[in-house]
C-alpha cells in the first residue's frame, strides 16, 4: 500500500486483519463451540465488527475524508467486540486483533 501514508496503510492492514479474524472466528470457532459463543448479542457484535472493519478499510483505500467517521466507529465497535470475546473466553486471537485495530483506528479518527 505504497500510495497511502504509512500510518493509514498500517490502519488498513489492521482493519483487514480484524475483519478476517472476526468473520473467520465467528463462522468456525463460535458456530462449532456453540453455547455462549452463539449468544445473539455476542455473535451480532462479531458480525458488526467484521463489517465496520471492512468498511473502514475501504473508505481509507478510496481516499475519502469520511474515513475519520468510520474509523471512530470502528474503534468503538472493536473495543466492544474485544470485551465480549474476552468475557466469552477462548478467543484470544479475536481479542488481540480487535484491540490492535481499535488502536490504529483511533489514530486515524483523530
């Protein structure tokens, strides 16, 4: 992503990693584990997190200043998702990627 400023490129990468991690974890780990992993609020939050991450990455790649708004929301949703995954347990990868993405997005939203 040589055409983007370094900090924005890092944020795009963090968003795409978080998107893939949340979606993959939800569709494989959570569906297979069942129980609290499939509680509607938790599962919907994971889907929302994956989607806002993908959207934020797209807005930065498009080059619109509106990325500040999506990144601000992305940071908030990622933090909420990290907490939910932490409470459910056995979801360390998701927790780490969500926190990493939230940190990068806060910088882009500033």
